[in-house]
C-alpha cells in the first residue's frame, strides 16, 4: 500500500514538471512569433510644424464701462441690475441704486428754493412800495420848493419881514427836497442790495436742487448703445487667498466710482494672453493662429497675432525667481453670437515649419547615454536606433536620419528583454 502511494506521488510530480516545461515552451514560441504588447506609432514623411499653445481670455477691442456715481458721498446699494448676457438697447436702464436719502435731500432743497423765491417776491413788492413812498415824498418836496419860489417873487407886494420869511421857507423846502432825494437813493440802494442777496440765496438753492436732481438721475445707469451686458466681478466678494470674487448682484453695496458692468463691442474680438520669455523670439506680428474657445465647443476660430509687447512683465505670483512674460494679443477673424468677454481660450500658433522631413512623436524619443534614440519594431522585438533631430517641438520632432518612413516605433519604453541594442 505504501509503495503504491509513493509511485502515484512520483507520477504526479513528473506530470507537473512536464506541464510547466510545455507551458513555458508554448509561451516562448508564442512570444517569439507575435508582436509585443507595446503601443507604437508609424513614422511618416511630411512637413514638420512646431506649434505654440497659449492660454488666454477673450476680450473685446473696445467696451464701455458703467460705473457707480463719483459724488455719491458714500456706499450705494444696488436695487436693480440687469442679468448678465442680456441684449440691451440704447437708453435701457441697466443698473439702479437706492436713492431714498437723495430723494429726501431733494425735497428739502426744493423747499429751500421755494422759500428763497418767495422771499424775493416779497422783497420786490416791498421795494416797489418804498420806491412809491419815496417818489411821493420827493414830489411833495419839489412842490414845496416851487411854492416857496412863488412866494419869494412877491417881493414888491409884501413887507421886508414877510420877504425874509419867504427866503427862509424856500431854503427849508430845498433842504427837505435834498433829504427826500437822498433818502430815496438810500432806500433804493438798500433794497437792491437786499434783493441781490436774496437772489444769490435763490441761485444757490436752485443749484443745490439741480445738483441733487443730477445725482438722483445718476443713480440710474443707462445703456449708451446697443450691446450685450457683461457684469463685472465684485472685488469685495473675494477672499483673502486671492480669489477675484463673484459678479455684482442686486443688494450689493458699492463704493463711489466702482465699475459695475461693461458693454463690449463684439464687432472686433481679441484674445489676450501672456507669452513666455523663451517663446518671444519665435513669434511675429501677423502670424496666423487657430483659437479654440472652451465655452464654444466644436469650432476653431481663425486668428492672427496683432500685438507682442516690447517690454516684459515680471510675474511675482509664480514663485521665485519670478518669471518674465510678454503681452500677446490676437484678433479673431470669425464671429460667433455665443462668444462672451472673459471666456477662456487656447491659441495654437505655428512657430516653425520644416518641409520634407520624417515626423516622429516626441513621446517616442528616449535618451540613452545622452543621445536621442527610438525603438523600431522588428518582428517581436525592438531595434534601438539613434536618430538625428532637426527640429523638436512640444508634440513632434523632425528627424533627418536613423529611421525610415513606415517604420513603427514604440511610444513607451519597451521592457529590456524586448530591446535589441546595437553593438
């Protein structure tokens, strides 16, 4: 019994060994004849184009910014605000601020103006009465002088004493006439001065009313032209970590001169971006580009470079040492009603072209001993080949020698046992 069990065990062990050997042989045979499981790409001959991709924001060439009144005297509260993206016409009310205090102030100043006008009318009436009284007094004094002169002409008919009395009466009448005229002139000058003071008071009250009314009218921001509204961000709603904040909303309190919204002129659309210092010399004004807007999928917009700044800007927010970037502007040739200011976009610009070269994807180029190599599929293994790179871009490289058109090359490094290296 014991001998039978040992024989069966030897038979099982021997069968297992034969199975492992057979499986290994089958695997080696299969591996030797089949292509390895490594992603590849086929080399083609053509024109190498080195593209520069730059991210930026859509901006209109021109826009009208509507701001809170400058002479508000403090914060204002938004009580009405048109929705973002609304198409509006010239004269439409876009923003309205709370004017309760200004309306109260206007009522008070209108009352002051009415009172000042009433005082002027009263002063003019009194001036007219005083002038009539003074005129009567002057006329009476003039009459007394004429009568005294007539009495004095009776010299031959009256006694000497009566003649002297007539002379004294004439002198008294002439003095009273002078005093009446002087009083009339004085009363007229005083009345005119008083009237001028009341008119100045009225003019000031009228100016205050007009200014308050203008301030009240300024609480309504109207569209200066047809367009599409773009609500700006409220800096006060941002956080201490540098967030720009959210758009202005009804109920927000704003400061004097705060920019609330803009009406962009979408007849000319620009893309504003920052160009890295290393790419500054590779682009020129007038170069063609393709722009893809994230919010408008499925469509590429033709564009051209229309601005490259001469001076660089230092960006300290990127860490230390700070990077130096140039302002880059592109103008879109196409228009689309879906485009809105502030949308993110990516510009693709052809910075370099080389014709009649072998095109190799950059992910298929590897380094060995400091030299660029590719792995060319040859049967079930890869031949390591040194290559001569003419131009290298972010996605593709132009190769002069080392491979041929139609070769399949690995786009990821193969396992060491799949690589056949040159001696």
